[in-house]
């Protein structure tokens, strides 16, 4: 039996296979953890929020002891994200990390957004934003609202600490 055009693991398979790996922090969180009150959002942001279902987060914290594993795992992620199914939305470049935002789906009907950031010193984070018919322009406005939100969850604080400090 032959399979489709991809010879490597899918992004979902990568998440599953590394969810118990001690080098990774793995979180599956509902979109409501973003702690955004619809009353504080404009109509476009509310629409974007309602299109979200959940976030799958996988973060690799680099240490002196796991440098080889970091290099190997980052190469695996880079290979998966080069798949033509992922369309690039934008590149990220901050003082903490470099990365990219990609998506699957068409036009204003996106089903998955992938946020990938990597730092030579700290490690990398891979976030799958799952939803239905997400609009990329609306998501960008929602991300601005998230920056100002009081995000709940110790795991998310740990993820934030990964690239700061």
C-alpha cells in the first residue's frame, strides 16, 4: 500500500510523537484560555475569536545537555514546514526569536495556523491554532488583542518564559 506525496511525518504526528518527550513542553489548550472578553473586542476580533477551537503547543527548551537533540528536532520541524501544504503568512523577527507564521486552507477559510519561533539560545516553540474558516487578517487583529490580554495558565507562562530571560 502506498501513501500520499509526503514521506515524512505530518505536523500532527510530530506533535503526538513528542508530547511525552522530556525535552518538550506540550500543551493542548482551548481557545477560551486566552481570557478575552468579547465586550473588549471589536466586531472583527470577536469573529476571529469565535473561529478558534484550540491551540496545540509544543516547545523545546534548549540546555547545554540537549544541544544535539535541539539541532535534530529543529531540522525535523523545518522539513515538515517546507511542505507545500503550508502557505507562508509572515516572517517573525524579534530580539527573542526568529520564526514564521504559516497556514493551511484557502483565502479567508483557514483551518490551521502554525506559529513557529526558534532561538539558538533558548529553543523553539511550535503552536498550531486550530479553528474553522479563520480569516488571516482577522487573526492578526486578534493577536494584537491577545498581546494586551491577561492570559491564564501556568503552562503558557512557562512557554512565555522560554524565549525571555
